[in-house]
C-alpha cells in the first residue's frame, strides 16, 4: 500500500509505501529533509 505525501516546506509530492508493522514513523521529505509532510487524501477515480 502506498500513500501520497506532500511536503509543505518545498511542495514536493511523492509516494511512500506504508509499513503497518513499523507503526508511526517520521515522514521526512527526500528533497529538503523537512518533516512538514502531510498525507494527501486518496483519489478514487
Ligand atoms: Zn520538502
């Protein structure tokens, strides 16, 4: 399962696989290393 994430700092959007076994984890933008990352709502078309 993947979730769509967007960095609020630089606006970079990316997908990251979720790992339920690891539980909560810090989401860090791969571009600017900011942790101001939010999950975007799923788009069901
Ligand atoms: Zn960023």
